[in-house]
C-alpha cells in the first residue's frame, strides 16, 4: 500500500482524459490562467504610486478629567 507506480498514474490520466476530454481540460486551464492574470492586474492597480488616497477623518475625544471621575465614584458609592 505504498506509493503509486508510474502505471497507476498513466491509467488515471487516461481515464480523466476519456471522461472530460482534451477540450474541456484545456478550457478549464485557460480559465484558471485568465483568473490568475486578472488577480495580478488587480493587485498591480491597487499598488500604483501617485494615486491620491481618500482623506481619513479623525474624531477628537476629550478624556474625562479627574474631577468628573471623582464625581462618578461618589455617586456610585451613595
């Protein structure tokens, strides 16, 4: 039950070719190649230097002062 010999692989390839045919397999591989090219093109478009990035908005938030936190503690204790 070790690894398959070369004859096993040849038989598997012949059966796959008979079931799917050469045309379907080549079409499938062409579709995979087009998908890879589209992915690479999309990644290259994202990394273009010189593009202006959208401005980021910031929200200023004031931290609680010690006197207001003391007031909260006093309220919770009573």
